[in-house]
C-alpha cells in the first residue's frame, strides 16, 4: 500500500469548515481513498493507494461545514502527479478512552493498549475522561489520585480510526463520568464525524450479576447514535471464555473484571482477555481503515 500526503490551498470558501471528504476521479479504476483535515482555507490531505504504478490522479473535494450542509467543488481541484510525492506511512490510530475511579478499568486499559500496539501498523493511545466529582466527594469515596494519563477533549476523538471505551459500572450501567463525556460529543454527532468507525467496550463491576453484561449492552446506544460500528469480541478469546473454576470477568461484549470490595484486581486470565481484545480490535480497525 502507498500513501501520499500534501496540502491544497483552497480559496473559494471563506467560512471555516471542519471536515473534508473527497471524490476521486481516476484514469483507471484503482482502489484509492483520501482523508483530510481542513484548517482555515487549506486542506491537508493524505491519499491511500492500494495499487502501485498509478501515474496520475485527479481529486475533487466535498467540504462538510459544521452543519450537515455541503459544498462541492464544481471542477477537479487538483491534479496530482504521484511520482514526486514523498511517501508517508500512516498508521491506524486506536484510542483507548476510559474512566476509572479505583484503578481496575485502568489496569484493563493498559493491557488493551499492549494488545493494540502488538498489531503492526496500528498505534495505541491511552486517554482518560474528565472527572466530574469534586475532591471532597472523591476523598469521602476513598478514590486515589488520578494517574498521569492525559485527559481527552471530545474533539480529540475525531483524529482516531477506532475506539475502545472503558468504564466501571454504576447500578448496572455506564459511570456518569463517561456519560458526561459522551454528552459533550454533540458537535461530532452533528457532523456524524465518528460514523463508520469501529468501537469496542470494556468494563468493571464489583460483583457477579452487578452488570458485566448490562453495562456494555446499555452503552451500545451511544455508539449507535454516532453511527459507530460496535465490535464485540464474541468468543474469539477461546477456551478462557468458558472458565468455570475461578471467577472471571468479561463476556462476548468485551473484556471485564470484578473489583469485589476493591481489593480484588484483574486476574491473569482477565488481563489476557483484555490483551486479546486490543489485538483483535486493532486488526479490524486496520482492515476498515484500509477499505475507506
Ligand atoms: C454509585 C456506585 C454504583 C455502583 N453500582 C454497581 C453495580 O450496580 N454493580 C456492581 O457490580 N458494582 C457497582 N459499583 C462498584 C463499581 O463498579 C466498582 O467500584 C468499579 O467496578 C471499580 O472499577 P474502577 O476501579 O475502575 O473504578 C458501584 C459503585 C458506585 C460508586
């Protein structure tokens, strides 16, 4: 696969625009895709070519503004000679975004990160969402200080090709801190900026029956409204899915752990399942990016 990158100055539009899609005209029907970012009146784009020896391609561009309205360039904007362009290797980016009050979900997230990074050509990045509770309440709840994993802003999501979202359960559903994060993604929802991108879920509960399945199941609505593609792990983890001797979190929905009274930590089997989820998901995100 070959990647080309470049910059197109675009002077016909005087309003800022946030997203870009491109229609490609090719001399022959080679598979190709383009992604871009618009900054003021300049489009920074990258083109993926799955076949070598394409002599010349012509690109015309559709601009999406903050609303769903579109501007379509009437004529091809740019004609690109493929030869002299520097080839760029662009990795598939997977963001692992989580909330963790006592560290259980964070441990799963770090193992998932390793699994994602184990797939060639895929980059993993860990993020946590913003805390919504004040220091006093957190102190009363016995929450330890947060780790130094960076806090994500909703718009950061747009940069990734796939997402693994993790949270502890609260009364059988997603923790409010993570819901608050999703509630702040209205801008991305309006432009459907996450539509077509894959997303997986992982989680922690205190007890059996406390939400190992309801927590991910009830969180799928967030993905659906954004048009994301839910990627469960199914039974791809193999024999470990059928463990009956020892307590084991997780399910076909995704990796999971039991915190118990807080003193139980993810077991080796739960961590192996988390690694598996990262690896399995990364391979799918990579395939989907290739087919854009
Ligand atoms: C308000 C509240 C509600 C909770 N509800 C549930 C629940 O319904 N089922 C359950 O098993 N655990 C419940 N828990 C326990 C948390 O899920 C547990 O602390 C968490 O999984 C630990 O993950 P963390 O270390 O990443 O924060 C609840 C905790 C709080 C504070």
